C-alpha cells in the first residue's frame, strides 16, 4: 500500500481524534472539521508529490484565523496545533498500519511536518509582529490625542485664569495705594498676602502659557547679544535671599566662554538657568553647595549646574523633563519655591528643555541615584550654540558695528 493510500485509510480516525483533542476559541466544530479536512487533503497531496510546500496555504489560513489575543500568554500556537496533528497521526498509523507501511509513512511525512513547523513559526512571528505594531500604533495615536487634549486644556485654563487674576492684582494694588485712616498694619499684611499669592499664581499661569507655546511649536525667540556672566550675575543677586535662608553656597566658576558674547534670547535663557538653580536649591539640603561650571566646545558652550543634593534615580532622569512630572512622594508636596524638597507643578524642566532645544541646544542630567544620606548630587548639562552672527539679517545690520561682532567674522 502506497503512502497516499495509507493516509486515506486512517483519515477518518485521525479527524475524530483531532476533533476530540482540539477546541480552539472562536471555531465551531463544523469550522474546525472543515479546517482539518482541508489540511489533511493538502498533506496527502504533499506526500504524494513529495512537495512539503503544498501545506503552506493551509498554514497561512490557520495563522490568519488567529487574532492577537490568541497569542497572548501563549507560545507557538500554530506549532502546538501541528504537534497535535503529528502526534495523533503517528499514534493512529502505528495502530492501524503494518510495520513496513508505518515506516514508509513516517519517512515521508517527517520532512513535510519539519517544513510545516519552520514555515508556521516564521508566519507566526511575522503575524505577531505586525499585530503588535498595529497595537503600538493605536496606543501611540491615543497617547498623542491625550497629549493634545492636555495641551489644549493648559492653554484654555491659562487664558481663563488670566482675567480674574488681573482683577485680583488690580484691586489689591488699589487697596494698597488707598489712603484710609482706618487701614491698620494688619490690613496691610493681608493685602500683601493677596498680592504675593497673585504673584505666585501669575508665575504658574505664565509657565502654563509657555508649555502651551512649546508644545505647539509657537515659542518665539528674539535673538540679541547675550553674555552668560551677566545672566548668572543677575541670578546670583536674585537668589541671594533664598541661598542665605537655606545656608547654601553658590560657586560660580568663570569658565572659558563665560564672558564671551553670543546671540540668544536673554530673558528665555535667564528663565532656563533660574529654573535649574531653583531646582538645585530645592533638592540640596541646608549648608550644601551649588556649582556653576562649564567649558567651550567647537561651536557650542556647555554649562553645568552641579549640586550636592539628594540626586535623581536613573529611571527618573528622562522623566523629569516631561510636563507635570514629579519624583518622590506627591503627598509631601509643598508649594515653597526654594524649600527643601519643595514641589511645584512640574513644568520648570519641561520649559527649560523646550527653550534650549528652540535655541538649537540640548539639556540632560547626570546623577548616580537618589539618596538623602550619601547625597550623590546631580549635574544638569546645558549646551548652547555659540552664534557670532544673529540668525536674522535685520539684527545683523543693527549689530554690525559692534566690535566683537566684526572681530568674530561670519563663523556661526
């Protein structure tokens, strides 16, 4: 009896065994019967012509019928099905065929099933990969939609808060300037509290506006001559009260390029370094140190703000530049701008990143980890392009008579 006849002889019993041992989700007995019958017919054809590839269309059909959920938590679904088919075929053939017939059958079908296992594994991998990509793309689109919704909310909230805030500021100023004999020192204290609260709220709203501008690529830069030494001199004077209150020492190292002119947006760069220094103060314990260091690179200047604070865990170092990001226990949140481990809305570093990248630079942080006992500290690196020519022709004409501008030539 030839192999084809042997396979036909045991087909009925093999199909019964498969129907008893298989119960794939989403397939009725009728559908399963049709699937295994089609597979078996192709197996007979492959064995008759000694062409394993005759099974390929049926394998593609089986793989295509499975969804992404069918693969979750499972390994080689189609390969497992093929194993059931093969095991039952061997067992039934051993029970119903003569030894010589069985040997001939095994010799013929083993290469066919070997090809089938390899082809199925390849198809499964490709299918799972494609379906996973679709899932990832869907999640990505949902995240982008959510991010746009957050940006829209920030823009609308900032706009809506500005009007009542202007009223609070205006009326508190009028109260402060009103000459009224009944005004007491206590009343003045209350008015100061209102004005300070309004000032703090204005800073938060301004940050929200900046986030909206950055997220929508609408941040406008007004390039002017800028010197880092002037920026840090201003910040040193501005932050002196907070540094003194916390007994923190600020060390400014006049590194190469520190006194040189470049073109940038002074108020925005001031905002960046203010955010970084305030951040360093907040996460450095009392009696600690903050260092401003740097170096000149070809076409760039690197500024490093290093502290002796509690540090940042490696897994948090990329997250802290996301908007509304916070590390540590939110329950311990404090609104103090320079209080130790004081919180905030989590916008400062996101804004700093947006401003520096808009200038064509980069910002990142390095830290060995977070430890309030060993105090590994953090180092924020900021790279800014050194521009000897303003990016705008009109500005170039205005500053063409400036000595440093002439000396620097046309090198960007």
